[in-house]
C-alpha cells in the first residue's frame, strides 16, 4: 500500500488456518474481518494467554 504498509489476504474456509496465518506474522497488524472470524481469533488468543499463565 505504501513503503511501510501492505495488505495480506489471510482468507480461508478453516478458521484455525486463519489464526495460524495471523499468528505467524512478525509485525503488528489490524484486521478487517467478519464477526465470526474475530470471535474465533479472540477465543484462540485467550486460550494462548491462559496456557502461558497470563
């Protein structure tokens, strides 16, 4: 999009694959996603935090 930003299409029909793709990004990012995707990503993030004792 410019010298410091880009767009990544992480769409998939399998929610865990979307979470894996986004978790693998080595930079901060913002999401433009359907509510179902956001719900799944939040649940995944909370499970990961609980697993680390956070």
